[in-house]
């Protein structure tokens, strides 16, 4: 999934929890989504993206709005 033409907008919850814990910023999130190993469309506009980082699996849940060319990141999760 190429998201370079989209603006990334993380939710307040995602910024204060997952971005802080993972020590990442907007450019690193864009790169991670572009290099994701699995992308599932789970709704009309909702996606789950699975990425690998430092041996762990991470999941991002976001909404992709084609009209405004914006990706709104709702939350994240971690796994082993």
C-alpha cells in the first residue's frame, strides 16, 4: 500500500500511548505502513496493518479517507 499521497493523522490516544511507547514519528509510521507484511481491509474504509519491528509484531488500525486523502490512525497493538 503506497500512502505517500495521504496525510497521516494519529488520534490523541495513539499519540499518547503507542507512538510514545514505540518512540516513532509520522515519517517512520508512513515507512512502516508502506513496508507492512500484511494489510487487511476490515470495513468500508477501515484497515488493519501488521508490521514487524525489533522482532515484535505490531498492528495499526486506521481509516483511509479517499475524499480528503487522509489516513486517521485509531489505535495500535503489540504481539510476540
